[in-house]
C-alpha cells in the first residue's frame, strides 16, 4: 500500500496499524527524489505486506524534524513501530528491494 501523507493522516497511528513500513521523506524539487519515486511505487506493488508512506518535507516539517531528516530522499524502515534501518539518497531498485526484504524477515 502506498500512502501520500496528508494533514488528515497521523504518522504515529499509521505506524501502529502497520507492521512493516517504509517512510520516504522527499521534496517535489529534489532530483534524486524524483528518480526514487517510481521505484517506491514499484516496490509498493511488489511488497504487498509493506506500507509505504511518502512525506513531503516542505509540507510536513514537524514529521521531518521528528526523524531528524537532514538530507533527502531519506528512507526509514520501520518494523512494529521501531526504526530498524535507514538510507539516504537514490539507490537502484535491486538495493531498495534488498533493504525491504530485510525489513519483512
């Protein structure tokens, strides 16, 4: 499932309701974010048991500050509400799949 985070969402609740989550902090103006975005969409189709949450740092600064996002794209891999891994910048799809596979084990 892919969620484009909005003001109607509550990040804490989303993390409680979903066992495996990948949070993608991005911005519309960010080149590497634009390159990663279709890979995130593909991964959301390939990993049905993972919830993907895309959060725009320009619109949701508090959430970005909560995760200490200093660079984008920033991905956080969350299992049972706990961040178990993170990555910065663009990565090829095979590397993204590897990270997500570790999350769902």
